[in-house]
């Protein structure tokens, strides 16, 4: 058991599967008191049963009463919140110009409004106690725009900008704010997508380990893999034309476009109602 994680009360959104479930699993095994919420009520309950979690319930991160009730239940059952992980998120793949307006709004509702709401509700509880940690799951798309997922990149840019600004506003008040930025991670969200040269997908467990690590030693930004972080920031310092040419050479522009196996990815879009 990791002493700095054991006993902490942690609430995780989007915890029924994928990255959220991996985070819940790692923290539970480290001795934290973990609660998960997910829009998929049955999925949350099943995940909670498998792990033996004390609380696993339906949560709509876009709805303030739902989110408030979730956090109230966590604190009532487990104690004051130490960590909130805003993980719930969606992706759409395809032409930005042709994307349905409803899909665009849904991504912003979940990926941006849900993170902002979760950050506010968590911080309002933590700041008076002068302790706590809000961890928002961004993406390498938070810093590197990618063809075929324009709206997703916009939402993840927003997560990074918002979290950094909130962290700066509350410096020295005892509450930490972190953005985790994984590369493509092997969940159903990226089913059927391609691969850029020299880049290997992460596993949900890689993200989970990073979350455990940043709770132990808070940092404002964590890239996954960490080695890719230096590459990303170096690319951002390049002249725009050079950076985009490098991306084309590596094939990053094809990952969500011509290399996409649409039939495989459609399983995800149907489940999330984004098709």
C-alpha cells in the first residue's frame, strides 16, 4: 500500500470502463476509498461489484444536481473528498465541417462543461479545508491539434487552459490542480484508429499509474508517456509550418482520417449515441 494514497477519499467520473475503471482499480488496490460515477448506471454498478467499491452510481456530469448528489453521497458514505478525477469524456471522428451540431454540443457538454462543473464543485468543498486535489483528464490533443478530431481537440485544449487558470487563481491555498495528457490509449474510444510512425498507444493502466503518482507527488501537467512530453513541447516551439510538416511525415494526420477503420469505430459511436 502506498501511504500517501491509502485512506484517501477519491471520486472518479466515467468510471465504468476504460481509463476511469483502470484509475479506480489502481487507487482501490493502493488503499484509497474509491467511488465511481458514470452515465451508464448498469456499467457503473457492475464495475463497482467487481472491485468491491463502496459506491458506484449513475452520474450525469453535465447536470449540476446529479453531480452534487454524487459528491454528497461520496462524502456522506466515505468522508471528506481528498481527490476528484474528472475523467468522463467523448470523442467524435470525422470532418469538422460535416459534424452534426448535436454531436459538437454533446462533446462540449461532457468534455468541457462536465470538467468545469466537476472542478468547481470539488474545489468548493476542498478550498475551505485547504487540502485536496482535482485531476482533470486531458489528452495530448490538449496541445497538439489532430486532423479528424477537431472538436475533441478543442475540448481538450479547453480542459488544459481552464485547469491551468484555476490552478493559478488558487495558488497557495492548499488545493492541487493537475491535467493528465495521455497519448492514444487502448480503449473503445480509439477502436479502429490508425497509428503514427514511432508512436505506441498507451494502456489504461499507464494512465492509472500516472494518477497514483501525481496524487503522491502533485504536478500541474503529466504527459503519458512522460518521454513524449518533451517531444510535444519541443514541437510546439517549432515554426508552425515545420511542426505540421513533421506531423505529416509521421502520419499523424491519417490516424483519424484515411487510416480509420470506420466499421470498428462505429461500435463506440453507437454505444455513446454519437452516430
